[in-house]
C-alpha cells in the first residue's frame, strides 16, 4: 500500500510500505476513505516529538471501512463504515475505567501516528477497535466526520468542558485555527454571554465570526485592552489557549478574571512562564490536557443532527495520493488560507486558495 512515512526532521514521503496485519485479537484493519492533517503532524516533522522514530506512518485521524477484525472484536465487523478515534483505549486500566482514555496504561492513549503506524495511508491497523472506532451512518460525509477524530473532541473536552463554560460567561479564544474555531462552535452549547476570538490572521477572524464569535481582535492590536473594555475591567470568565506558544499562554493568564479559568489546549514545544507572583491571589484555575475522546458519540449525534458546523473548517480537499501537496498547503497556512484539509473523498471541487 501507499502511506506517508516520516524519515526524520523535515523529511517525509508518500511511498509503498507493507500492508498492515492483525497483531492482536482486539485489532481491526480499516481501508481509509478520508484522512486529515493535524498541527501535531507538523510538530513531528519539525522534530519536536523525538519519540516518533523514522519509518513511522503518520496520522491519527480517519474515516474508513472495516475490512478485517480480530477474534475478540465485537462492536464492528467487515463492511462497517467507521470513524477512527485519535485516542486508542484498552478499556481495562485505571484511566480507561475513569474515561481518561488519553492516559491509557494498557497500550492505548495517543499511539496512532505516534508510537504505532497511523492513518495517513491506504489501510491502517486500529488497536482496541471496539473502543477506538465509532460506526457512522450513511448520512455522515467523510470530510465532515473526520474532524471528529480529533479536532472537535479536543476543543470540546480540553477547551470548553475543562474551562467550564457556562451561561452568560465571557469566553476568550486565543487562536482561530481549527482548534480555536471548534472551541467557538462548541462553547455555544452552553449559552455564553459573548465569545471573543483573537488571531493575527484576518481570514481566520472572519471564519471565527462565521462559527459564532461575537467579537474578534487582531492579536497585534492590544486584544487585552479590548477584553478589559468589554468586561468593564473584570476580565474573561474563561480563556481558551489554542495556539501553543509562551506569549499566547501568558496573555491568557492576564485576560482571565479573578476566579476565572484558563483552559490550555495548544501543544507547547517550549517552556512558558507561569506568573504566580501575580496569579496566586486571584483564585484562577489553569487546566491542561490531552483529549480523551469520550465525547465523540455525543458530537457524532450533533453532527448528524446538523448542529456541528464541521464543513466550515474544511478549506481544501485532495485525493489521498496528493498527500505531499496537501502537507505543503497545510504547512503554509498563512499564505494558503488553509484551516483543515481533507484527503480521500473529493465530494466537491478542490480549493487551492493562495493569498
């Protein structure tokens, strides 16, 4: 089969590799229909996750058809169309029993495209298939459903739920990339009073308005003052960090009100300063997290009901064998306007928009 293979920092190729085989009775083999590219994949290509070794097939998101199952798989069978979760769950360890699947100690957690071969391929072996795949109805488009592999569960669980967004809250989302936009979309389930999106890119701020932001601010134009003005100096009830940079994290801690919450969703590859000399007396709660994907069934129901604006995040569609071109477009998002890229099911014309 063909797959996108990591060959070390800055090096990858769409090339032939051996077909995956069942390695455990809880495995399933899935023929990939649709995949997408995550910002974490770019972190891997930059060499920021040294545990990902050369030769690894990348990708942790996908939709496809089950073609083979191990003897112990009961929830899916060949011919089923499924969503592949970015998180694999053994179902038996302490953390899985607490629905903290991202911390699985039984061989799961974030393993696809990380410590085992991933989904950016024609076929993938999915460990713990009963808990790590979700059956799809025929009405769920692959390029929409694939965003529920990672983007929407991550934004919803690590941003909105960890941040405890509630009715009437002022919510600030720093970063209007895919995770930030999904945070804005899912925060609306809890009737916040206003949502403010902050980003340096005008096109992403326009996208933030489309998914429900009430106000937007260029991150280069003193957004902290805007938040201060809109909250009469109090600060935001919830600030969601969706960038993963030291400067954005520190800005989040300055915009939160006393007793408020900072929910860090961004992937950080460098240390960020925690100014406890300013925060210790403000009763601020700071949360971090890797997605557990326990919310995926709920989000799938909302997608099927037309309550989740997944299509809004898809800006480019490619065929699967255009993987290298798709990576180039995604890596140059500031120039191309890319948000999320879907590969596989070309249900509408390709978009290759350049600024």
